[in-house]
C-alpha cells in the first residue's frame, strides 16, 4: 500500500495547500514542504528496509480491479528502477517546493496544489504497471504542469504552455492507440482482456504489428525525452516555466520518457526495437550535437539550459538503443544526474533572475565577484553538465558511451565529440554569466540559508554520484539486466 | 395494448402530461417559480416512473414503439439533461422581462419528441418524434425574439430543418417503396428474405442519412449549428446540444441495429467520411473562434464525429462506447453551458471569450467547473470525457478502423488548442471587475450551484470510477438485445 | 402484386421534390422558400402514397396525413417567425438575415 | 607504507576542501598555511614513501580505496598504484608543486582571491597526483580532466579581463578535443579487452587487433594536453594565468601528462611501429615549429611557453624513438629548469610593473643579481650547456637516441639538432635581452625570501639534477634509467651508427654555437638583426613565426567561424519552423472554413445540397 499512500499523500497535501492558502498564504508552502518530506521519508524508508543490492524482484505490488469492463486494473509495483526514479522525484520535488518559497507570491495555494499534483502524476508514472493506469498518470501530470507554466510562467507563458501540452498530448494519444492495439492482440491470443504489464509481456506479435505498435509508444516517449526533431516544446516550456516548473520539467518529466522506453518499449517489443536501433541512435547523436549547437547560440539563460537538456537526453536515447548493460546503467545514471545537474542550473537561473530580473546572459557578467558562492556552485554544475569526472554526469556519459561503443562505433564516436560541444556551450555560459568585467554596480545578495541548503543538497548529490555511484548502480542492476536480456 | 405495455409507456405519458400540466398552470396564472418547481417535480416524476417500470422492460408496443434497456438509458439521459437545463433556465429567464412560462411547455414537448425517438421502431413514430422535437425547437430558438438575432437563428433552423425533414421523408418513402414496410424489423426481414432493388434502398438510406447528419450537425450539414447555437438562448442551446442529439443518435442506433446498417459497404463509407470530415472540420473551425457559444457548436460538430467512430463498428462494444460517450459529452456540455448561463447577464449572453478572463480568480468554483468541463471535452484523464474518448478509441481499434482512429487522434490534438485557449483565459490576470447584478431567489441559486456541483462530481466520478456507469449501460443493453433477438 | 405502376408516380414525386429544392435554393423571399419546402414535403408525401399503393397498404396514406399535420404546424410557427423577422428587418429577403456568422477574429495564439 | 599512498593526493584534496568551504573567512596567512602546507606535507610524504618504495624493491604498490563502479562486465575502482614511473612524476609534482606553492605565498599576496588561488592550485595538485597514480584508465581520465579544469580555472584566474577567459576557454576546448579522442581510445580498449585496468591492459595488449588505432587515439589525448602540433595553440595563450600557474601547470607538470600517458601505455605503442613513428614525428615537428616561434616572441612568458612546447616535443621525440627513460629523464630535468624560468620570469614581471615585453626590460643583471644567476642557471639548462646544466644530460640522451634508438633515424636527429641550436639561440636571447644591456624600466620591488628560496632551490636542481644519469661513454651513471626501466622497456640500440662521442660533440658544438649566435646577434652586433628585419620576406616570416605558424588563424577559418556562423544562423531552431508551419496551416484552414460560415441561409442550403449530391455520389460510385 505504500505506493498508493505516496501518491495519495501528495494529492491530499495538494488539496490541503489549496485550502489552507485561503486562510494563510504562507501556510501553503509549509504544508507542501511537509508533504514532500513525508513522502521522501517514506521512500527512503523503503529504500533502507529493502536490502538495496539484492533487489531483483518487485518490491511492492498492489493489484486490484479498476474498470473491470475493459479489463483495467489498478496495479502499482516497484523495482529498483522505479525506486531510483521515485527517490529522484521526491528529492527534486522537495527542492521544487523550496525554490518556489519566495518566487511565488500570488495564488500560492493553487500553485502548490498543482506542483504536488504534477509530482503525484510523475510518481504514478514510475510505478504504474497497468498500461491504462500508466497512460492515465502520464496524462494527469500534464494538466497541473500546464497550469504551472501558463499561470506562473514568464511573459510568453501561454504559448509555451500550449506547445508543451499539445506536443505531449499528440504523442500520448498515439501511445493510447498503441496500447489499445496491443491490448486487443493480446486478448485475441490469450482470451484475457487485460492491460496489465505482466500479461502483455507475454504477447507475441507479428513483426509488422510490433513495429507499428512500438512506434506509437516510442513517439510518445521520444517527444517527452525529447528527441530531435520533436524537441521544440522543450526550450519554450523550460524557459517560460517558473523555476520549480523548469526543475520538474528537466529533472523529472523528461525522465518519464526515458523510463517509458526502458520499461515498456524494450521489453514489449524487443525485436522491433532492435530493428530501429540504428535510426534511434542516429537521431540520438543528432540530438546530442544539435542540442549542443543550439545551446551555444542562445542568449536566454533558461533556453540555453533547456537546449543542453536536448543534448544530454540524446545520450539517454543512445544508451537505451545500444542494448547492453553498461550503457543501460549509464542511462539510469544519466537520468538521475541530469535531473540533478540541470535542475540545479535551472534553480540557479531562477536565483539569478530573482536578483537581476533578466534572463539575458548578454546583460550579465562578472557575477563571480559579487556572488562568489553562487559562482562556485554555478561552476560546479556547469562542469557536471560538460561531463567532468568526479561528478555524476561523467559516470553516466562515460558508461553510456562505453556501452554504445560496443554497439555502434561511428555514431558513438560522433556522440563522444558531442562532449567537446558540451564544453563549448558550458564554458560560454560560465563566461557570460560569472566571468568577465562586472556589470552590476549595486551589491547583490549571495545565497540565503534556504538557497544554501538547496544547493548544498544538490552539490552533495552530484559529487556523491560521481565518486561513489555503486549503490545506485546496484539498485537498478537487476531491472537493467532484465531489460537487456529481453 | 395491454396493461403492461401501458405501464412501460408510463414515463412517456408522464412526460407528455408535463406539458399539459404547465399549460394548465399558465391558464391558472401561476408564477414562473411555481411553474419551474412543478416542471422540476414532473421531471423527477418521470425518473420515478422509469424506476417503477424497470421490471416490465423490455416491452414492445407494436408496431410503433419499443421500450427496452437502450431506450431507458437514452431516455434517462434525456430526462436528466432536461432536469438540469430546467434549473438553468430559471435563472436565465428570470432575469429577462419576456414571459418565460410558455418556454417550459415547449421544452417539455421537445423532450417528449426526443424521448419518443428513443423508443421508436417505426418510421411513423420516428417522424412524429422528430417533428415534435423540431417544431418545439423552432419556437424555442426564437423564443427571446428581441435579442441575439434569435429570430434569424430560428428562421435558419426552420428552413433547413424542414428541408432535412423533407429529405428524411423522401428517403423513408423510398425505403418503404422498396421493402413494403415502415417497421424497422419488417424492413430488416424484407431485406433478408427477398431481393430488393439496391438503387431505391441505397438512395433512401442516403437521404435519411442526410437528415440524421443534419440533426446531429455533422459536416457537410453543419453550417446551421454555429449560427443557431449563437442565436438561441443559452438553455436552448444546451438543449439542442444534448437532448436533440441524444434522441437522434438513439434512433440512428436502433435503425442501424435493426437493418445491420454497418454490414453495407456504402453505409460504412458514408459514415466514415462524415465522421472524418466532421472531426477535421469541427476542430479546425473552432481554432480561432472567440465566441464561446459558436466555439462549443464547432466543438460539438467534432464530438459528434468522434461519436460516429464509435458507431462505425456496429457491435455491442461500439454501442456501449457511444452511449458512454454521449453520457460524458452531455454532462460536460451541461456543465459548460451551465456556466455560460450563470454568467449571462440581463442584456446579453456571456458568449464573448473576454467575459471569461480571469473567471477562476473571480469565482473559483465556476472557473474550476468550466475548466474540468473543457478538459473533459478535450479528453484529458480524470474526467468523463477521457473515458468516453478511450471507449471510442477502444471500439475503433478493436475493429481496426485505423483511418478514423488516426484522424480522431490528430484532430483531438488540434482541438486541444482551443480548449486550452479558453482555459488559459479563465486563469489569466484580470483587472476588470464584473458587477454582480443578480438578485435571485436563493433557493434557485443554491439549486443551480447544486446542479453544477452534481455535474462536476459526475464528470470527475465518471472519469475516475467509470465502472458504475459502464456496467449500468451494459446491464441495460443486455435487456435491449433480448428484445431485438427474440 | 397489384398492377399499379409505381415508377411514373415516383418520377413525378422526384421531379416535384427537385422543383421544391430548386425553389428553396433560388428564391430570396422567405415566404417562397417556405412554400418550396412545402412542395418538397408534399413530394415526399406523394412518394409515400405511391409506395402504399404499391404494397396495397394504408400506411402510406396514413403517413401522408401525418405529413400534412406536421407541415401545417410547421408553417404556423414559421409564419410567426416571418412576422417577427419582417417586424425587425422590414424585409423578407433572407440575404438580410445574416447577422449570425463567423466574424474576423483577432490573431492566433 | 603502501596504505599511505592515498594520503599523497588526499592532502592537497583536504587543502582544497578546506579552502573552498572556509577560505573566504580565513586570514591570508592561514590560507597560505593551509594551501602551501598541504602540498609541502604531501611532498615530504612522497619522499618518505619513495624511499621506502625504493628500499623495498617491489615493482609496484597498489592501494584500492573503494569500488567506483561495477556494471555488467565492466568494473573499475578508485585504486592507486605506485611504481617507479609514477614515483618520478609524483615526486616532481609534489616537490616542484610545494616549491611553487611557497613561491606563490608571496607572489599572490596582494590578490584578493588568495583563497581561490590556493584552492585551485591544491585541486590541481590533487588531480595531477591522481592522474599519475591511477591504476586504471578511468581514474587516470578523472585526473586528466581534473587538471584540465584546474588549468582552466587558473588561466582564467583574473577573470575580469575577457582575454584571460578567452584563453582559458581555448585551453579547455583544445585539450577537450584531445581528451575526447582519448576517451574513444578507452572505449576501444574496453571493447576489445573488457577492462581498463592498466596492469591488465599491459598483460593482454598482445591480443589487441587494432592496436595502432588505439595508440593513436591515446596519443591524440596526449597531444592535446601536452600541446603538441596541431593541438598546441592553447599553450601560449594560457600564459594569461599567474606565473606560478604557468610554472606548475604549463611547464612542469600538466603539459607532460601526455608524456606520462604514452610512457604508461608503452606496451601498446611498442606493438605498433606506425604509432611510434607518429609519436616521434609529432615530437620532431613540434619541437621545430615551437622553437621557431620562441625565437621571435617578445613576451617573456610566451617565449617560455613556446620553449615548453618545444621541450615537450623533445620528450615525444624520445618516446617515439623508443628512448623511454630518456624522455622521462628530460621531463625530470625540464620540470626543474622550466619551473625556475617561469618563476623567475614572474619575479621580473612583478618587479617591472607587469611588463611582459622583453625589449622593455634589460639591465637587470646588476640590480637583481640573485635573480640573474638563478635565471641563468635555468636558461643554460634549457639551452643544454654541456656538463654544467641538467638539461644537457637529458637532451643529449635524446639527441643520441633520436638516431641510435630502434625507431630513430638521421632525419629525426637532424631536426632535434636544429632544435637544439634554436633552443640555445633563444635562451641566450632571453638572458641577454632581459638581463644585460641598459635598464629600460625601473625596478619596483625586490623579491622576498619566500620567492627567492624556491628559485635558488630550483636553480641548484637545474644544475645538479642531471648528474643522476650520465651518458654511457662518459661516466656511465644510470641511476635514473635503472629506476624507470623497472617499468619502462629498455632502449634498444640500432647497429651501424656513428660513434656516440662524435654525435655528442656535434651536439655540444651546435648548442654552444647557438648560444654564441645569440650573444652575437643580441649583444655584440645587434645591427645584423636590424638589417635582417628590413627585408620584406623576412618580416613576413617573422610575423609567421610570431603568430605561431598561423595555426590560430587556420583554425579560426576552418572551425570557429563556420561553427559560429551555423549556430548564429540557427539560433531560432530550424525545426521550430516546421511546427510553425503546421500552426500556420491550421490557421489558414480555419480561415478558409470560416468563410463558409458566412451567415447566408441560401449559401447554407446550397452547400447542404452539394453535400447531399456528394454523399449520394459516394454511395453509388463506391
């Protein structure tokens, strides 16, 4: 029941935020924080009570009927992969609440309601083992996210919010059709009408059918991921969303796409996936290079970071479609470390915006002297983003590339040169923002205690993952093995 | 006619007597309030009567009528809609100086027409029901003759509807000439036993389809919809959008079931064609619409297109899906138009999008209800509309109707845009303070809010726990099939 | 089978129907449009009568009676509307009745 | 003592962490104490460990700290391995590093970012130590990138000047290109061998089919870090950093990481003669190209930078020829004298109000005699003056092996000899122009004790460090070679080459000739240079050399400009256009469909009729 509780607590917390904000605007954020902490404590509790390295099965499993007429069940389950993703969700979720603390001054209740609902949807996606339920959560997280962007976003927020919603919805509906097709094929074969993941795993598909159905799933996931050329929603959504929105978008929402591919596409359609692996890897490599080049060209700090996500998620796609354990572990690491590092950069961008009231890096510069702590942290996460060893992203990218190299040499070589591009945009970012002559005369406040706590948590996480990633690798080992051996 | 048959017809008799009662009340110079309450009670009485007679179903009243499970579902839905519309009508008409009393006669007559359609199994009863409905509508649309160009709307509807009636009649005549029967079962029997001239039958079906498409406002017979929706008083618009469409769809389903319409290649082609162009046309027309009544008109064109996709397979799953879809669609539109009614002022209907700017912040409940309604129209999970759309896709995919299904998906993505557009208007910043000018009987305000809340609960309830509704429909349909097969 | 020839009657009905349709289409005066609609309805009625005759059933004629009744009630409502329309627009030209239409909308997005 | 190895890198790391977190609240002397102290203790520890290691006679000590990652069939640990080769590097890094840190205490005293400087320096020492102590290539890569980061941070230390940042960025990008190639090399190694452990690779190297490719990829990495042609352009610009940084990172240690890598992976290179040749040729080209540039520079630090490139070129040449120990020996001596030269140059620059142009210096000999003599010691070592300088012993060995070693030939020898001449020439030029003649800029301050002590120490080392290894035909002291040849293969000599003594004589004569030419041109009769400069082609040639053979401009046109052009022109994301087009299409369609909703009843009837006809037609014709 613990999984249900996690989601329910988020929803109840969200409603409480909404209600308490009517009495007191400040109460909402405390309620939200407490909710997130409770959930974080829950998942940590699960994490510690289970012997982490020996997770080779589904830890928690809840299965009941939901809509029996269509064979839809309510099935939540968690394995190592889900657990890692949930840890990330609640970690970043807590930070999202914290980083909204002073940024959101209006309509706090509704804001935190939406924030927590988004997180509930994301948490649901990571544990839903019924395809209908998965789709349900998949869509549910969009609506509150849409509100977060459309209400508390920046100047161009409505456009960004539409784009975000429409792109993801388009993919989602195609996935729904694919799910339905799979459902009927399975029903025709076994006579059992079921959307259950474990039932559908036993479906045998004609190659052509498998290809089409897989494409339906894949389109939904690569839009979320995002893969070039379906990435256009991302820069707009990331740059217009409020800080917490960007954090959740980059840190978690993108990961649902990668998670989906790992959880559903590869196990359900192993042959079909293998057949398109080359193309997927090609697009991944294009994404790596293209995202990096666009990131270099941007002048809007959040847009820049957004395009780096495109580039980084290319590694995820590359790793997934190289079908080996090393790369797949790298993918999981990349999901986590990208969530942390890019999330941190977005939080940082939010802090800068709070202080400078601009997102234009051309009008920044020389901030290191006035904000030394922020400069140091900024440097740390830029270095993480360009894949510097000792920091988590390196482990991820190194494993992905090393794994991918065994699968496809030329593409991996190009992808590796993406690291050069990532250095170029990252250093440009640092230089434009923190280095150079100082442009701001009036003194700027460095980290407040709250900001310090957030950044410290993120920094510790990214360094820890870079130096001692083994616990995470162990946790997902069996899940990854299961995916790879399919 | 034996007593059981009479008993089966009891709800319809009560419904018919409702108009008479209202006439008598008007003759007795009773106030609007009294008439309203009486009407409400009469509708409740109809529901009670349906509950009372549930055991005698299914029962055929040869040769014209058949009261079975399907009829019960459709009639129940119609009566439910009228109950709600009646409530909304009170606050809508109370504000206007025109005498609203005769309005109730017309609305109950129209309801009776729609109800008769659901139980008719013969051309004559179809014709009578349809005309009862249409003629009431002519008057209803133009009821507030001095505003909103109501007369123009009524005139347009009248000419076009009369023309479509002529087509219907001519089509019926051709079929009658071909088969020698006006009884659905008789026609079916005739078609099976003896060779018939395809030309007459096909032309007849074609002409009848034209009339049906006209009533359902499907492309290319949709042109009246926007003008009439815009010109008619809001409750009447609501009535057209829900009750009249339910009735016509019911008769379409019954006729198709009897003659196995979907087994004819040409019929499938027409229906697919109409469905596709309706989905495309309706959604495209709505994209930039600023008038919310027109927008809902276009959206309903598209939605009826979706409905036809469920109708296409012609099997039990399709009919179930269609019924659920109609249910979801009706309560959604009731809620949406309910809000429009609530916001409509003394002078004009609240049909400009501008009137909704920042509604959520001014009146969170209404804003939330309209938001949920729009999300339901867009087919986003947690709402009834999603389950409806899911059911339709389910039916479509099962029969592998790829083209309509894909078009459905693509057009609903397009459609998402304009729903989101309204939603973001609801949540936009607002400076304008809209004066509250209503001073109504608190009982009715409470009643209206109650109705809206009920709709909200239904929308969400059917979205989260649709099993009850689906099972209900299934149970009723089983009864329905029994009579058709006996 | 009765020796009654339905074919010619049907053709007459079709011609009548087409005439009515043409009338609706080409006339601008509402009254004439309504009359043309009536012609179409009567054409359908004629077809019913013919069909009834073909099968030797009274149903066709019954239907015709219903059509008559319906046409009458429809016209009564229609004439009331025409009165109102004339009252408001001082004309019976349908082209004048075009206040309800898609306007030019403000920009996209 | 094996479990103490980890403390060597741990100490600077601790220093870094302490300074990073609390540096802003520390007093300057506290910062100096932590920053320099951590490295000094590490240096002492190194000496202790080194002595025990040498006494124990074991070939390698490994200390595994913890498991870093184990994934599928891949595993690697945070594990340190000390052998003779590492020991030499660790010694240089910690010892020279300690001296430079001490020097920096005084040199950076006035800087407001004192803590940041020492933090970065400590981090650098840590990374460099990890690099040379790593027992697997992934950990090596960690150190490799770490030193790159520190190099970046320290080149751009004075970040308020945009040019410094640009230099830092350039250094990072260009080394990153090499690093990427190296990473690909690692992937290939993993793909073929399934391990990245250095010892395992050495064992299984013989089974690698595509060893040349791997070796060349690793070499690329080395070329980036070690500023070898064609990836050398970042190093002259890197002089934007403070002088101690140039001394430590861009002279003594980091730029020799490439040498370390090639030496460490010697098994792979030995298996591939082609790769060996490439290494040698790259070294030869580099030493010549950079030497020519060094001849004509006017910025004191740039001269030293080019000379560094050139000297590292010698090391590569030696490696390529198979003279492994000679290369490492040259690294050993070079670390001392080049660090010394940079530190001394730093003193000169500080004393002369941050004047970099050597032609605005002069006459310092009498004003700053200590500085002069230490500089002279360094310069003579650079020029490889026979017998009295450490540089002679190492460079002479390289010259000899460039012909005589298994992979050497006369061409390489000739180039190396030319390089030796050039080196002597610009060394003489440097000393003469800066220290002799008339004083052109007044001296602001004299260096303090903290600065002179390292200078003197290094000067002494620049002279005596060479004595641990004498040519075979002179004294035959082979202490150094014996040490490193525990790890590295011994140099194989060819048959049928001229006697070693003859070549040594030629080398000595060339070196002295070079020094004399410098004396002649820049002191005795400077008019020759003036005359030479008047001719147009000579000026062009000079310009060509000054600009570092125009590599920068080449890259600018080949890579930078196209890249900037593409990114600028695609700032708005071309794919967005497609989606925009879809939106526009929908909008258009909406407009057209809206036209049909024109409110005219007759139009409605007409279109309804069309619909009917269409549907009937559909029925009958399908």
